């Protein structure tokens, strides 16, 4: 069993590795990612009784922008009541 295979499943992110001869691309802007992605998105798709979870790779710029947007919206929602 691979070392990282033990941590795959609910509550653990799936390891993202480029295939040989290919490179990772940011899911938001399609920029090429060198090395390990800076962040991951979270997409949830309800399929009948189950939920399919995907964690696409994000570049540093997009992961920062998405995180700050979510934080701003959360803070604005708290201020409203």
C-alpha cells in the first residue's frame, strides 16, 4: 500500500499528482502549476443518496483570491445579523 493511500477518503483530501508528461493546470484560470498546487477547490455533486466530492487544484493566485472572497462574504453575512 502506498504511503498516501491511507489518508484518502472522507475527511481527507485526495493527493494531486501530475501524470508523467503532463502538468497540472489551475481549475479556475487554467494556468500551469509547477510542483504542488497551492490550494484546492471543493466541489460537491449530489448523486442520488450519495455526494461526489472533487478537489481540483488551484494556483496560488486563485486560491488566495477565492479564500479572501469567501472570508469577505462570511464577514459581511455576520454583520447583517
